[in-house]
C-alpha cells in the first residue's frame, strides 16, 4: 500500500525531481527588459538583459540620440519620430507592463521624475528603488513587484551617467541579486 501511495504521489505533476525550486528568474514571467538606451541606468539594464538572455528593446529618440552621442547599434531600440526624450519615455512606459526607476538619490528629478508621472498618468505599475535601501532589500522589492503585477515586459529607467555617476553599477547589482546565476552543482565530497 505504501509503495502504491509513493508511486501515485511521484506521478503527480510537479512531484519528484521536478518539484525543486526553479531558479529565481523562472519564478515570474518576465521575458523582456526595455529602456530608452541612455547612459547610466538604461544601458546597465540592457547590458544585464543581454548577458542573461532576456529579450531587449525599447524606444529611443530619433537619431538614436544619447548624452554620449549615438546609441550603439547592439541595442535593438526603435527610433521615435522626434529627438524629444519625453516622447521616448512616454512610449516606453506605455508599451511595457510596468516600470522600475533606479536612482542613487532618494528624490527623483528630471527625466526620472517625468517617468514616474507618465506611469501614474497611464495607470501603469511603477516602482522606485533608491540606493539607500541596499541591494538585497531592493532586489526583494523588485521580485515582489514583478510577481504581484505579473510583469512580462519591464521598462527600466533612471538617471543618466552624468547626473548620477555610479547609477549603472547600482542597477546591475540589484538586477544580479534579483536574478542570481544558477550555482553549479557541487561535486560530492570524497572521504579518503
């Protein structure tokens, strides 16, 4: 009887080896990370996404304009009809399920503040992650936000590198904590 019960439970979907916890990336449906391609927060997010196999995209100003010149072609962004950064911001917020805004400062300013206003005006979920909360706490808040809103396409925004030097490193640290690389299997210890 016990043998039949064990076999029966082993045949249930998700039983046995398949019931192990999936890697952090698989716990929510995120498929793509978008941004406007500006230096700083935007490019850090796109670089992370490309390295981890997420789809990337987003809107950028006509001419692929950014503070350091032309956005490199390896970032697959679609140009807007104007050179206006605000148009790019509105379209990225509109076309994504949710937006996360990273910053080192606790108060948003400039384009980051405009991104927050766009998300609120469009009724889109938005989360601000400030460096003062620390990497672990920010990563946990980000994971919970993505799960709660079932985000498939995430818009990542934040200051450009000249406004907040170091914001790119903050974005990368939080995203890496939210999606840690799978640990390699340990080899059994030898007892000789």
